[in-house]
C-alpha cells in the first residue's frame, strides 16, 4: 500500500512541476515579445508593469520547480530498495 501512495505522490509532483514548466515557457515567450517592444522604444507604461510582473512570477515559479524537484529526489531516495 505504501508503494501506491509514493507513486501517487510522485505522479502528482511531476504533474504540477510540468504545469509550472509550461507556464514558465509561456511567460518567457511573453517577456521576449515585450522586450522587442521595449528595444524599439514602443512599450507603454502598462507594458513595462506587465514585463516586471512576468519576470517576478517566473522567478517564483522557478523556485517552486526547484523545490518540487528536491522533494521528488527526497521521496525517491527514501524509497529506494
């Protein structure tokens, strides 16, 4: 029974980690697009605020991804035979 719980927990962690990675990729694409406007000098104040927010969000999300990977590694190490 314990094996089933561990597998379920790992599956959930991998799913959330993957979703966060996809979110980070999408936000990176948005940042690249906004940076092109910024380089051309045609970014609005609202665009600059959005750019700053996206950069902060990505930082937080990458931190979460790293913590999830640490947790995955801990679970795997604790359950090795």
